[in-house]
């Protein structure tokens, strides 16, 4: 009976060690990808940064800055739908919510979807009434007198 208990303990311990080793490898890879993607992003290498952001999200899909940066990359490439999806994920994660609402408004405005743009600008305005860009965009859209 003691051999069975010892065997179970060794089995659980070795599984635990293997899991910790894999977790450490993933954390190391994740940190490496985060560093490289940030450099590429700041150097305006958006296509390459997008590749790394996608790899990061495969490892951990709860890192707000990755979605925020990826959204900006998509916006630069005029991929408005992808940009909006990533900004909505930022909101869900609670990362830079005001800026994400503003970016969603800008994306909708870029495709002339003014009702949705106005909706998200107002959400951004509720969080920061002093944002001059948001206030100008709201006033502009309201001046269009949309139905």
C-alpha cells in the first residue's frame, strides 16, 4: 500500500513539475514576443507587429495592450472591422476603455457609419467630457442632421 501512495505522489509531482516547466517556457516566449512586437509597433512595422500580436493572443488572449496595439495596426491598414473587434475586446478586458470607444467611433466614421460612430463617441464622452477630439467629432456628426 505504501508503494502505491509513493507512486501516486511521484506521478503527481512529476506532472506538476512538467506543467511548471511548460508554463515557464510559455511565459518566456510571451515576454519575448511582447518585447519584439512593441519594438516593431513603435517602428511602424505594422504587418510584422500584427504577426507577433496574433502569436501572443494564441498564448494569452487576455492582454489588453496587445488588442489595443493590434487595433491601431488594423486602423492604419484601413481594416476597420478588425480594428473595431479589437477595440471591443479592449473594452471587455477593461483596458483603455475611453480610448477604445473613441477609436471605435473613428473606425465607424471612416466607413461613414455615422449613427454607430456617434454612439461610441458619446460613450467616450461619458468617460471623459473634456476630450476635445471626441467633442469635435460629436458636434460634426450632429451637424450632419442624420435621421
